[in-house]
């Protein structure tokens, strides 16, 4: 059963009895983690057993202990790590295809047959570990998609002719009327019929602040209602709600994403067929001309060893894994070698706004006393903060934080009341204080007596009155990150084109952030499916898109993009699991850095493949045209493996990320 079918079978129940006033913080915006444990996966358990057996055998082998002490351990490593790829390879063979998985198993068995048991076991362990990590990534992505279930309530309060009834959300129909009490999650997409409140819909649109909802406004399932009660008419079937479509989009994007492969995997079919065919030829032709069976078999096994893709595998993996380790040291978690390779291929960047280019929370950016109010900036801010102190609204918290940052004394407030969508009132030092939105709307221009036009700076204007008279205004805004402009410039330099800003926020807010960061292509008021459409349009035009986001609403675009990066500190579970990489420390400038690192890794991969290819060619020709002693063939094969492995480890150096002078990351 697909996830969107049982989307409403579990989740957060709506609170029906005396709900508390909600605290609209980041924790309310994301679903709790329900993660698959690594050892819960059979692939992980088999890989762990194979690795443990291999590591146990190594010291005995190198200590020249009797073969019976380490031989069984190697056998366990072969069986535990090799049975599954061998089975998959045989299934592929039944489908008339031959892949490197089966070839690696044959090469490992061939190595064991001629006494190179350690080489074969190492090959098996590498493949088993890689398969386990891939299975874990797949399971974690499925966990995060299922986490969306927790954003939707199980039940809703439906208003009927006889009163109210609690019904399962999946039984709602278009036209039903719902009562949404304070603190409840909205049960279905619909339109407000009556009431005033604010809804935290960051999970859907990415807007950083709760949005005022009045009659006629649209609301979305799974978003959190604020302090007011709403009556909502259902306008969309629950199975077709925006949040349900997010699940569908993530599933579809994950299935249809272009099957990018590691460089060597692009030729694995031909390589595998060629090696098998050549090995059989090397064995059969001498027999046909009268060679003895043992000599022909030894030559064929030598050929299999020197032609096996061990060096080719190590040519690819160490640079990418070293790049992953270096990125991890600098706060960027890249989830796989494939993800690291993709990051270096991008030629266009698309960025979310709220929580990505901006901090994702409001801050007081201006304090403007009105002429003749008798208040300076500190007095005005202290007055507003005292009135707002009992409130849980994000704007109120920002005002209080700003006052505390200036070490201002907050007088106690009495007779506090909050009116959803309008503001608060309180008595402070015996004076009646009102703090709230201007009559013309939350984003209206400030009164000319209070200061400058808010269009200049762009922000949310809060009006402060004392005993009915305007005493000043505060401006709050979601500020761009300090490194946002540098990041946009870095991505422009890397890709040759300016990033695209994709946001669910309003055009005015998007334009202000774009101006501050130097971005020229701005697309605002986008729902999650609109972001996916924008990413796919760029990709249909031949671009390889890097998308950077942090919210649930960004997850479909992260899945659809050629490479996706999530901001880790405030990122939703779904975004973190869907993305190819996570910026753990929220340092935006790390994104162009990891792209540069990926490109350096790709260049080392090409170098290593050339070296590995040269060694394989020389050894194979030597074996075919002359007589290559088995010890020399093994030495040449192992020497090339060590050489490309060491070359790949160059990216572990600190200089691979930043120059010695502490400047920007450099390409190798």
C-alpha cells in the first residue's frame, strides 16, 4: 500500500478538550524521527559478520599462524558477504545481463582458488559494506517519508446540523464544515468560513512567520492553528491534500530520478562480459593446442586476477570516500560516494529562501519612536517587550529577545489579552499599551509620524500605542544569513550562471532577499509541486540542478534535483533524509566548498582510472603474449591497487578544503 493511501491512518490527534495555547516553534513544524536501526537490516548484519571475520583473520594470517586458524574465518567472510551479491548476480544472469557484482564474486573465488584468499576476502568485504550502506540510505529515506504521517491529524471535528462530531480525517468529504480549535492541526485543505487566527504553514509554504487567516483565506492540512478558533469548509479530498501530494512527489521523484552511476559503473556490463569471455578464451585456446590442463588453468586464473577490477574499484572509491571524510570534518555530511559524485556534476543552483538563505526567524531590525512620544529607542522597545512578554507569538518572542539583548528592564504587565491576527494589549506601569499590526495590514507601511517607509528595508511593521496614541513602530525581518551573498557568488563562479531563488514566500519578501544576495532569477509563492516543476524545467533544458532547502515543502524538489543539499540545524526530518548531503553546522558557504571538493575528487578518479587501466593493460598483454609469473602478476596487480588507493587519499589533507592561508577552498 503506498504511503499516501494510509497517510491519514496515523499521526497527531487533534486536541479537543481545553487545548493549550501553542508555541509555534521549529519543533512544531517537523515530524518526530522514526529511524530504522542499522542492525535491523539483514544486509547490515551480513556485512558486519563478514567484516568481523575478515578483521579477525588478518592478524593470524600476517603472523604466519597455521592455515586452519584463519581459513575458517576467511570462509565466513566469503559466505556472509558474498552470498547476496552472488544471488543478485545470478538473477541478473538469468535476465541475460552480467554485472560487476557477479564478476567480483568470481574474481574473489578465483583469487582463493590460486591461494590469494586475503585479496578475495577484501573484495567481498568492500562489496558487502557498500551494499549495507545503500540499504540503510534507502530505509532511512522511507522512514522520513513516513514521518509525514505525524503532520496530519487522525481525527477532525465536523460541524453538523445536530452539533459537532469527531470523525476520522479520511472520511471527510468536500463541502464538510470543520471546527479548528486553538492548537489543533488543520485536518484538510479548505477555506475559512468564520473566525480569525494565525496558521503556522512553514511545512507547506516555507513562510517563516504564522500567517493571518480570516474568512475567505485558504488553509492547508497538517498546518498548525494558532490562538483563534476557525470554521473551515473542506475544498479538497484528504487523499489529494497538499501534504499528501508532497508524499507522492517525493515517491515519484525518487523513482524517476535519472539513474546516475559512478563512473566505472557506466561501463560495468561491457567490462564484466569482456573479462569473463577473455578468461574463458585464455583457458580454452591453449587447451585446444595441446597445453596441459593445470598450465592452462593457472594462466587463466592469473589473467582473471590481473584483469579483475580491484584497482578500478579502488580508483573510484578512495577519492570519493576521502572527499566525504574531509567534508564531514568541515560540517557537511555527504551520504554516499554517488552523492559526492553528483555534487561535482551540477551546473545550476536553485535555493530556497526561508531557513536556507535567511535565518528562518524574525529579528528586530529597526526601532522608531514617533515624533513627540517622549520615548527613545530603548524606552520604546522596553515598553513593547513588556506588553509582549506573556505572548508565545514568534514576533513577540523576537521583541523580547531584542530587549534582553540591550539589557532593558521589562516592567510587569497586567490585564494581558491577545487578539488573534491583531496583536496584544496590556497595562504597563499603569498605562494601556497596544502592540500589533497596522490597520492596513501586517506588512503595511509605518505611519509617517513614526519614521521611514518600510518598503525601503522590507519587514513586518509592528505598531506600538500607549493610551490610544501612537508612540512608535518596530520593524522585524527574517534576515539573510551573513554568508548568503558569498555563497550565491561562489555558486555563480562554479556554475557560470546565477542561482535561482525558489520560495513559497510572497514576491516582496523574495525580492528583498534576492537583492541582498545578488540573485536575479526569483520565483515566489510556490507550493511544493511548483518547486518540483521549476527544477524539472531547468533539467529538461539540459541543466544539472543542485537544490538547497530545509523544510518539508522542499523535500520533493530535493528528491527531483540532480543533487540536493539540506540545511541541518533547523531542517525537517524529511528534507534531511531526502537530500544527498546535509550542512550540519548551517554554514551556507560550505555548499560551494563541497562542490569544489567533489570536482577535485572526480579529477582524481579519472587519474586513478588511467593508472589502473595502464597497469591492467600491461599485465594482461604480458600474460597473453608472454609468460607472466603468478607472483609477479599478483605484485603488479596489488601494486596498482595500492598506488591508486594512496592517490585517492590525497583529499584527506586539510588543503583539499581550504588554502593554508584560510581562504576559500581550492580545487586540486
